């Protein structure tokens, strides 16, 4: 090879090296840096979870949740943000089911205990006993009754968040003027009503806001009646039994005699305003009554006693809410961490300050509860209170009960006729 050829080869080699360097240099390093930067930003971005509930915007419960408890959680969990959405109670169920159908369900929600079987049955919820680490530790820390409301087909699809029941709330000033004391039995009600009408001609002995099961079940159970058999296979022989018929007949007798306020049929002032204005002497209501009355009518005294007893005893209805994780959530681990916080003693005792009874055994035994001015009577009532029928079709059953109560109080059907028809309708649902 001559000098000229050697020079040509050297130039060609140098040109190739330069070209290769230009192709492989800076852009590849820059791309790697950008990927690393983006990955770091994703890792640092907090997971945002949505929490739906029905606390009203200006309620003590919502204030405690949003302004005290969620900030406490977020401070100790900087990688998680919690966004809440308030939905009015009357719209809540329909919005939850619509969101599931549309594929836009929230991450978690505080739902009525009676809805869990229905949501679980349609495959909308995560089975926590299969997916939540250390789930068994929570089953040992909470009351068995509230925990059982999360069970369906052999699995747990939620955790109890708060529990409650109702007692006989009475207007002490009205009772004293009428010369009566809280009724121990249903038999005393008619006589007490007559005394109240003398003392307050424009007032009412008792007020409640509908004929749905939440209102009527305490009467049904305390008279010894029932909705279905224990296995939830039939309503005939239970809903239309002599005991259940007697409960509705007692309710109608008081209504016809002017002892029960027309708000039960949807007219007149609401139960809390009527109580505060000395129009309603008695309510069947829960512990939330105290903070509601105190916030709206701070000078009004509130008193409570056990629900009156009938042939079946003094039995009221167990209420409360469960917290559930939806299958559509893309942040399940973050949601479960927030659920652990909801079951902490710190959260439970803080919410107790605004009228919610905790589900933790240790919280109930705390000094706070031992010295509480009104929780004692609700805890006493909880020892005999019962849960509504845990069935996916409970909402339809409740609607049937509501209609039956309306027919009876309007006098369109006798109690036996209305309950015979209602039992047949519920039997069809159960089949």
C-alpha cells in the first residue's frame, strides 16, 4: 500500500470514529437522565384517594374529619392525599351505584351497614380478609356485631367504622309540665299522650320522620314481631304475624289520636326543630341528636332513656356505617393504609366527640366513655338492639315496608291487609 492509500485509510477511519461519536454521544445520556428524572417525580408524587361520605358540609362530623383527622393522617403519610366528596344522604346510594356502572367508583366510601351485602354480591368490593395485611388483628379489636355487617358469602368486604342505636329522646321541660316521666312500656304511652295534650294543646307526644324500617323496626321487634325467619327465606308468618300486626295497630292508634306528629307522613316541621321549639315531646333518635341540637339550639336541654318495652322487650335498631374499598380503585394499598387509620383509637375517639360511637372495644372502655354525659344510655340500648335484615335485596324490602306503613296510617288498608300483601311481595323477592 503506498502512502497515498495509507493516508486515505487513516482519513476514512477517523471520519468513521467521528461519525460514530456524533450518533452515540450526548442524546443517549440526556435521554437516560430524563427517564430517571421522570421516574423520580412519579415516585415522589403522592397517591390521591377519594373518600365519599354523607356528612353535611357544616356538620361537626365533617369539620372533625376534614380539618383535624385527615391532616393528621397526611402529615404521617406524606405519600398519600385524601380527597373527600360530600353527597347528600338521599342521593348517596344512587350515586354510588351509578359510579360503579360507569367505571368511576370512588376509592373508598362510608356506607350504610345494610348496603355491604348488596355491593359485595355484585362484585363491586374488595374482599379485605383476602387482600388486607393483618386483617385478623382488626376482627379481634372491634365489636362482633358491627363486624358481622361486613360479612357476605364467607368473606369480609369492609370494616366497621362507627356504630349506633336509638333511644327515647325526651323533652324534659315538656314532660315535667305534663307531670310524666319517660315511658317504661308501650302500655303507658296513650295515658301519657293525654296528659301531654292537656299541657301542650298544640304539641305532640311523639315525632318521627317516616314509616321506613329504621322507624318501624323498634316497634315491630319490641312487640315480638319480625320481618322474616332467621334464615331469611320467607316473610309470611313473620311480617304478617299477630305480633307485627299489633305493633302497627299501636302506632296507628297513637297517630289517629293526635299523639304522633304529622311529620311521620311527610308534613310539618322536622323532628329536631320541633323538639327545640317545644312542639315535640319525644323522639326515637340516636346520639347525633346531642351535637345537632347543641349546635343549632345551644340553650335546649336534651334527655334520653331506654326505648319503651313491649312483649318482646326493649329493642331498637343497630345503625352505623362501614368503610369499603372498591374494586375499581387504582390505589388499593394507599386506601388500606387510610382504612387502618380510620380504625385507630385516635380517629375513633375524635369522632366520638361529635356523636359517633366507636367500634373499638378499647375505646368504649376508655375514661372518655366511662365519664361521658349521654353515651351510657346508648351503650345500654346496644345490648338489646338488632340489625336490619342483611340481604342484597334489603332496599326493595324496606320500600315495601315503607308503603305498608303509609297504607296503614292513611287508613287505606288494615294492618293485617297491608302486612299480608307486604309479606307476599317480600317472599317473591326472596325467591
